[in-house]
C-alpha cells in the first residue's frame, strides 16, 4: 500500500507571516528613530496616528466583513509605519488617520485582505493624499533635532529645489560642498522615511541578513536609476543632477528596500523581480527629471505593481520536459 501523501506544497518555509512582518518593522526602527530625532514630536505623532489608524481600520474592516481578527500578524502595523514614513513630519493628525483608512480599507481589505491586494497599500494612500491634499502633502520643514534651540522652518526638499530651479532657469541650483553628506545622514527636508539614507541601509542590511528580501529588486531598482541618471548627468551636468544625488534624496532607498520588495505586489521569479526593479528605476528617474512632480518613486512602484501579473506570466518557469509554462498547462 502506498503511504499517505498530503497535498502540495510539501516544502514548508520556516518563516511565518507574523515573523516576516515583525522583521520588517524591526528594520524600520532606525529610520523611525532618526526621523523622531530630526523632527521631534511631530514625527512621533505622525507615526502614532498612522499606526493606530491602520490597526483600528483593520479591526473594523474585519469585523464588518465577518473575518477573523488578524491584528497579530503585524501587516496592519507595518502598513501604518510605512505610510507614516511617506508623509511630511508636519502632516496634520487627520491626514494621517485618513491615509491609514485608505491604505487598509481601500488598498488592502477591499481586495480580500492580506495576500490579495495588487498594489502596495501604503503607496495607494500616499498617492491618494498627494492628489487630494497637495498643500498638506508638500509642506516640508527643515530638521530641528531634539534638544536643540532650532525652530522648524518651512522649506523645500532637495528634489523640489532641483525641479524648481530647472523649470525657472534651466540649470541646477548650486549645492553646498557638504550637501551630499548632509543628505546621507538625514539633515534635509523630506518625508519621515526620506531623511536618512544611513538608517535605511542599516535596516535593509538586517533584512538581507534575515533573508527576508533578496538582491534582485533593490539592485535592479537602484542600479537602473543610477545608470540612467549618470547618462543624463554626463550629457548635461548643468541641468541633470549626478547619480549620488538621486540615491541620497527622496524616497529612492525607502522604495527600493521596503516598498518595491513587498512579496504580495511584486513578481515571484528572480528574472521577474529584476524586470520589476528595472521598470521601477527607469520610471522613477523619468518622472523626477521630466514629470510634473519632483519625486516619482511612489508612482513608479504602483505602475509596476499593475504589470506584475504580466511579468509573472512572461517569466514563469518552464515545466521540465514540456517547454511550456505552468500557466499554459
């Protein structure tokens, strides 16, 4: 008699959903701490309202849809934190709450909950808020570190200054000699998750060490942005910034390491991940240089989320001995 066999899959991964979500939250702690240090209580308030709003929205949606309460898996908390890191430190409390409701209810639960959403929920909310409330979403303050006597002053982000200068004069603004080092350490205006490249790289290193993410999407995302940005810079360095500027400013690192690598909304095969990252990088740079918005990371990732099913179909592995993909069979 043949032994009993259970249905596939037969190989189980050691990581649970809860463990993966918790690991990503841990990886975001350095960026959260730097943002609180740089912007003080407003940053802490934004993180609180977004996270609390996401948890409450998740609980209400699951109650209304008569689904088991699943707050312990950490996905709602992670969505709230990612949304907060995509908002200005001066974001009013109601904007943070509204964004968290949109992220969870419209970006996630309306599709069936965790694992079924085609778009990154936090980015859905960010783009919704940017289009609906452009003033609040583009009001930036300069860093005012905790314990200092510096008052927060409304200012533009480095990408905003670049876009404005090029539109008005056709040339880039002159940067201080230590500008890039300031950008890398977090001494610039921007969203909470944009202000410290060092903190984001530290968190990403933890995710690589835990094998939560692979190199395919981050490397292809950042590499395509840097290579294409370098080509434009070599063509006209007076009009287009150098690649390191693109790397250290805006949400490029946050998007490449923490948003584009979302397991639900990105391709599953290694070659598909590379294609996905390449598309994100090219779209990001084109929007930054030629689009109406200074930043293009959110739009680029959402657009590539939309074509993820097509990428999965094109890059599906061939079934041994048939020459056809699993979808074709």
